[in-house]
């Protein structure tokens, strides 16, 4: 699923060189900037560190006499462009430990090419700021229009340079440029049915700070959830270990009980085996003796005609002797 990224573009009018000087001090960090991390990590993409000289130089090239310009005329406009903070902070933060290097490079390349293509020679300077919570670029554009290209007549006119149609398209064109080049990875969007506002830099930073506060709140919530997750993982892990230990003990107890049970079974088998062996032997001997006594003497005559009584008595005596010998070999265990 593609990640949705909000495109940001703001424009502010500059009517005096005094205002332009303050912009220069701010962009070059020659004054205190509350939102900066004091690293002064800024890059001059084109132009010089002196915006006033860059503007004057272009006005001279276009043969515009600054002394004859109306007092309320717009001598330059500052266009600030950026993207959602999440675009710069996803994946590996391999750029100063704050941003994703590839995404920062893509942003700078696409935004710079777009603004320069759109406004051409009117762009006199651009500064990339990396010392704040979100990377952004300040472009300075001089709103020069041509009354006659053949006669090389130019004049300052912000109203004609940024007409209603241009302001409406400014948001859409900037957003579409990113969708055209990075649309396979992201979905870039902006608030539709709105034209680019002539907002102040203060409003821009206010929006940046508000976004940063939201990000910090979400980061805190993520940290809280991670702590809770680790805590729950520890608790459940401890419970699982306790159950495994209890289960192991039960298995050992069952094994011991099975061993005892098997010993009892073996004892019972040996005991009753001895009893049954003795009983069967006595019964056998008794039956043999009784059968001898019950036989009729007259019926037991030897084929030779001799009386068998004497033989039977001898045999009975031998049986009794065998019985006595068997008794001595039988060892009965006393019952408990």
C-alpha cells in the first residue's frame, strides 16, 4: 500500500529591501531562529548569500530602475516548499541521523527543477534548510513581466506574474510533479479547491510546529505502547516458564508414580504366583493319595495274577516323599 504524502507550498510578498534584508539574515542564520537546532546546516542551492545583491542584479539586467518603482510594489516573493515530515523520516535515518538521505535528495532535485522550470530567470536564489524539524527550501523569485519582448521592456508586477490562475495551479503543479516522478512509491496530495496563500513565514512555521507536535505525540504514544508490549511480553513469558516448570515437575512425579505402581504390580504377581504354586502342588498330591486309597484292591490285579497293593503302597510313599522335598524348596513371603 502506497504512503500518502502532503505537499506544502507557501508564498510571501516582499515589498522593501528592508524586509529582504531580514529574509537574508534569517536564511543565513545571522539572527536567532527558534526552530533551528543551531547546527547551521543550510545549503545555498543557487544564487549567493546576499539576496539583496541578487535581486538588484536581476533588476539591472532587465533595465528596471528601482528608484522609479512604486512604493507598494512587490520587489520579490519568497516561496517555501516542503513535504510531510514522514517523507523525510521513514526508513534509515542516514542523513545527519535525522532524515533519510535518498528522500531528501529526491525532494531537493524535484522541487528545484520544478520551480526553476516554472519561473525561469526570475528565480534569483534558493536555500535548503536542514537544521529544523522538516527539510524545506526557500526560493526567492522576482516578479518581472515583459511588456515588449522585442523592445526588451520589463516591469515589476506581482499581480500579473502571480495571477489567479497561477496561484490556483501553483499547488496542483507542484503536487503533480512529485506524483509524476515518485508516484510508484507514494501518493502525493494537497488540499484541493484552494489557491496558494500569500501567507507569512510566521504562519508557515506555525504549521510546521503544529505538525511536529503531532509527530511527537504519536512518538510518545508509540513508546508507551512499546513499553506496555515489552512488559506484557515479560509477564506472559514468566507465566509460560512457570507453567513449563510445573509441567516438567508433574511429568517427573508421574514417572515416579508409574515406577512405584510397577513395583507394586511385580510384588503382587510374585506373591500370588507363590501362593498358587503351593496350592496347586498340595491339591495335586492330595488327589493322588486319595485316588490310591479309593481304588479297590481286588480290581487292581497284576496281569500275572499278583496283588498290586504292595506296589501301590510303595508308590504312595514315594509321592509323599516328593511332596516333602517340594515343600522345602517353596519360600512363601509373609503377607503385610
